[in-house]
C-alpha cells in the first residue's frame, strides 16, 4: 500500500536500509539543532549571536566542501559516508560531555558547530549522490522525494521530542542521545551491497578536479538557475526556522515546549509535501519549482505577522510543504541534468551554497532584528525572495519547460 502510493523505490533493499537508518540518525540531528539554538540563546539572549554562531562556524566549511566534492566522485561513497557518520557521532558525544560537565563556553559551541558543519558539508552531498548508486535512474525522482522525508519525518519527531527532552533531562543528555543515533546508519551502510568504486577515473590533479563542478554549472545556465532558485529562495525562508527560539519567546511568548511545537509544524508540512513532490516529480517539474518559489515567501511573511500559535502553526505547515517541494524538485532536476562523473562535485556546490545562504541569511535577519524587530526583518527577507523569483522567471524561462 505504502509502496504503491508513495514509493516504488522502497522495493529496493539497499534504499530501504539507507532510508530507515537515516530517519533514526536525523532524529538525533534534529535534537542537536534545537539543543544548540536553545543553548546559544540561553547563554547570550541575543538574536545577533543566534545567527552569528552559525555564520562564524561556516567559514572553514567552504574549502572543505570543495575538497569533499572531489572525494565523493573519486572514493567509494558508502565507505565515505560511514566515515562521516562516525565523525558526527564523536562530535555529538563531546558536545554532550561538555554540557553535562558544565564546561561548555561560547567558543566551544562555535568550534563544535564548525566540526558539525564540516562533516555535513561532505555527508549531505555524498548522501544525495549515493542515491544514484543504490536506485535505478527511473526511480531517482521518487528516491529524492523520499530521501527529503528523512529530514522532515525525523524533524517532526526530533523537534517535538527535543523541546520535551531539554526541559526534562537537559541539553547535555539530549546531545548524548544524538550521538547514540548515529550507530544506526553506520550499521545500515555496512549492510548495503554496492560496488565500492569511484566514478571519476580520469586522474586529473586535485586542483583542476575541484574546478570542474563550477565549469559544468557555468556551461549549463538552466541548471545554475535551478541551483540559484533553491538556495536563495530556500535560504531567505530559512531564518523562520533559524530565528525560531527568538520567535517563540519574543513574539509567541512560549517556552521550549512551544518552540518544539512550532518547529514540528514546519516538519509536518514537509512530510505532507512528500506526497506532492512524489506526484510532481513525474512531470511539470520546472513549472512547479517556480510556483513553489513564489508561494513560499508569501507564507513566511504570514508567519512573521501571525497573531497567535494556531495561525503560526498552520502557516508553518505551509512553509514546510512548499520548502519540501522547492528542494526536492530542485535536487531532482540538478541530478538528472548533471553528468555522472562530476555529479558529486556539482551536488557539493549545491549543498555548500545552500548551507552558506541559509546561515548567511540567518545572520543578516538576526542582525536586522536587533534594531528593526524580528517581524519586520523576516518580512524584508521574504520580499527579497519574492523579487528574486520574479527576476529569475523572466531571465531563465527555459527552466519552466524542464522535466
């Protein structure tokens, strides 16, 4: 029933192992996101630092991302993913220990966030590219949509659970639960059977290989346009989640449990969006991508001006729904229109720009919120996203015809 309605790709044993284990792991990652944001705001009581910590921690990630793209194309992706999951387990365990022993400082948070970001800079594009290794090409759009639900289903559970856990067992113990969760994908990846070979066998120098992803995008302006739409529109919508600790406290007047409910509303919308993405993943992909890019900023503006928790949660469900559609269709189109040999590097650039614009816009909105207030700051970001979508629609109309 589930396979026929949602996912013929679930017939694949390798995909099932990968998908189910990642759900458990990313529940833990969601716990880390809410725990870190809560701890930063608790220590600083500042929207500036709420955005700045992520932005500062991002700086060393850029060179690591570029090198990671070459590794994804040259090394066996399954083994590379096992290594990144082990690294994520260790940083979460150290984070939990520092909090429990009352040794955590702001510089510790920034350093650990840098390690977390550096590992994800390799892990995220490797996971997206690994889909090509474990599913048939005809099932790729379906696999991308379901893979997106890994984050979103787990976020529904993780964000709601995170608020409760922080208020009961504390931030440190919550982070140790996150560390434990990484054991599941490590075990699943060990059971997956695929040829452990790299795709790029040309043997070019590392420096030249790092530039090939950029050259590929430059030579395909429609693919570059899709990357721009998903990163910029999605990035300008991201602060509605990144500023959520401040939004929950200052605008909605709720604590950690209310924070978990608000974040879970976004995640619930994303889960519902999986059904839409699976349907739209078969036709009219480009046109649907543009439609989502127009609607998403309007929903974020509504969230900024929501009068109460009920309206905020309903609008946040819409934000999650449209964000899933935007990201899922964007990744599918980029994957399908990128050569196999450089796919890892292109997806790394995509992930790097996505992470950069998410944290960068979060920093800008957090900074603007200090003098202007969070409501006006979010509204300005949404207006920028809406205008960018309109300009891209005029400059690159061929995207609407892409399948």
